[in-house]
C-alpha cells in the first residue's frame, strides 16, 4: 500500500513540476539518481542458521551445539572474543580431522549453506525495481561469519563488498591465523566505509577523515540495514539514528525469533520487522520498495529546493 502511494505521489510530482528538467525513471546517469545501499547480516538474516553448520561442523565430526559450546567455553575461560574463539576452534578442529583450510575449501563448504526462501531471486527483484524508479541499488554483506564461505554461496556475486571475518594464508595457501575478526561493534566501522565509498577492510585512515555530507557517496538516509538479533543492534541503531531504515528479520518457523524482533521494535532499535522471506509477494519486498520510493522522492525534493 505504501509503495503504491509513493508511486502516485512521484507521478503527480513529475506531471506538475518537472517539464524538460525532469529526471527520467531508470536513467543510467548515477549523478541524477540516488544510490541506495542494502546492507545485510548473513547468519539468521539471509540464511536460517550459522554457516559453519552446513557442512563444516559435520566434517570435523561434531554437532552444532557441541561446537558452539566449546567455542563459548574458550571465550569464557580466556575472557576472549567470541569471534576469535570460534575461528581458532575451526582451525584446531580442522587440523585434528586432517582437513586443509584453503580458500577453495571454505568456498566449497559455502556452496552447502542454506538460504531463506526467495533469497536467490531477491537481488534481481530489487535491482529491477530500483532501476525502474530512478534509483541505483547496491548490496553489501556486514557479517561476523566467514567471507570465504560467503564467497562460495550462489549469491556472492550480488554484493559490491563482503565485509566479514577472514583468515591469513601461508605460502601453501592454507589458513594459519585470523586476518579479520568482525564482532558486533566492529561491524559499525563498515557502515562508515560504505557511507564514504571505501571498499578496503584494512583502511583506517580515509574512514576517519572529515568529509562534508555532500561528498559522501551513500548518505545514511539512503541505507537499509537487515539484521536478525541483538548482535546487530549497534548497526541498526546507527542507521536508524542517522535517518536510514533498519529492518529486523526473523525466521517465521521459530516463534522465539519473532519475539526477538518484536522486542527490537518495542525498543525502537529498528523501523520495521518482517519474516525472513524474500519473494515478490513478501512483506520484506513491500517494505523495501516503499523505502526506495521515499528515498527517491526525498532526493527529488532536495534537488528542487536547490533550484532557483
């Protein structure tokens, strides 16, 4: 309903004000159309489980609950990062099982990762909608999972950048040490990198340089953040606080997941909640299309306000 309302408002505005100066829908000139960044957590957001549970944990002869309990115990005993703890446990258990962890091995495990209904076709749906409504859409991953495994999924090519954990590799191409560890607070830095158009994970200079809002590639109001739980809260809060939209998604097959999302909404951590379904008929699609419509209208109004 909201999407249809914004479409009507947009057409009405075009008919009355634009004339020869109008910006045609679907134009390829990115200077005349806003860029909208869709930023996704991965585990529990695009996939119904933790990516390690779709092949890797089974390959080392453990059950998911057993693996994660051992990881949590390491973190608790050492007062250490949960992220670095699970990465070390993956490394140690693979070594015990005689499994080599090369990039291609991680990607092979990534091929088995399950995705929520509609995810594979989601990106084309939204890209097409954006193009038809004068908006350039870009997709990003911001995850505490492993970049190498995400790169093995069938949707990897859809993302402009995958910000996630990764390993360092020796001369033989085997993982030997964590290279990037992304916890719930580290995720926030990538929002500012997207904001300024910085794709490097390593960069810690340009991201901290002062830059006027007009020169930032993707303003926060043009961001849509998708997350499923409390570890996404810092990112959800930042995007929402700076005028963007945060969406709490939940697995509709697990009632307690919906309760977590409802709590996020009550606490004003997110703008919307929606089942983790990504089809054209889904609430997710309707919400995102409506947000895109609003971004486009706000962009046009700002442009008109600058005209004399």
